[in-house]
């Protein structure tokens, strides 16, 4: 696979948590968004290499959670949550842990929580963790129709998360942040795909 980075946007700066291949997979880079022509530069290093981890943003931090750690040992699915603080750009490699390790990149962020949906080793599970208390994690429900392996695209509004397609499945799942619980299959994509990406405005 190529770089499996998670982009975090804060004002005029974007942050990328790298993925595969080693030994570049533990690098954190930053780039200036302004006009889209600025090359990224290295900011620092993560404690583990997280292939296809989950990406989240609060108002003060960018996070990468879970993924598959293939170097250094121990190799396998990881539960690590690591972050970059926007003010000062410090890297914290010991934020906390999600409940079940896995990878898949179906991620969403509410104002208060980061959400990890599906993924290899996680099936249809949806976990979240609080930005205010980073050690608190919860199993809030399950995906409905979108891919349980979590290789679809994801995005969110202020009130809801959307998990779309993945592994050639056409469903679009909706999760209401306030209600929690299971996601609901609400619509379909026109062309089902695998290894999708997602964004939102």
C-alpha cells in the first residue's frame, strides 16, 4: 500500500500521520493549506507505525487511533491513540487507547468525541473516546449496512456521522452523535468501491 495518512485541518495548517511503508510510517508531517502549493515538512515521529489508523480532530488537537503496527515489535493491531497539539505542535504518543485494536479508516469527529467505525479485527463495532478525557472510551453500537471492515469513506456534519460504501458495498450509514447507539442504513452510493476516502465541509 501507499501512504495511509490521516489529515487534520486546523486553520491554515494540515497535519498528516503517515502509514505504510516502513520506515516512513511513524512520521508526522505538516503543510500550509493557503494556496495548496506548499510542500509538507517533517514535524516529528510517532511511537508506533499505524497502517490505516483512524483519524480525528478536536478544536485543539489532531489524533490518530488504532491501526496496524508492523514496526517496531510487537507487530499487530494496535489500540494506541496519539496526537498533535495545534498550539505549539507538540506530539503526544501516549494519549490513551481505543477499546479494540484494528484498522480501516472509517472515522468521524463530533465536537466532543472521536469515532472509530468497523475495521479489520473490529467487524461492525463503533467505539468513541472523549476529547475532554482522553482515557475514556466506549462501545456505543454497530454499523448497519456499510462495510464492517471499514474501508469505506466517512464524513460528518455537526450532528451526524456518515460511513459510506467500502469493500464493494453500496450502503451509507448514518450515526446521530446525540442519540448514539447503532448506525442506520439510510441511503446508497451510486458506485460501490473499496479503499474509499471521505471528507466534508
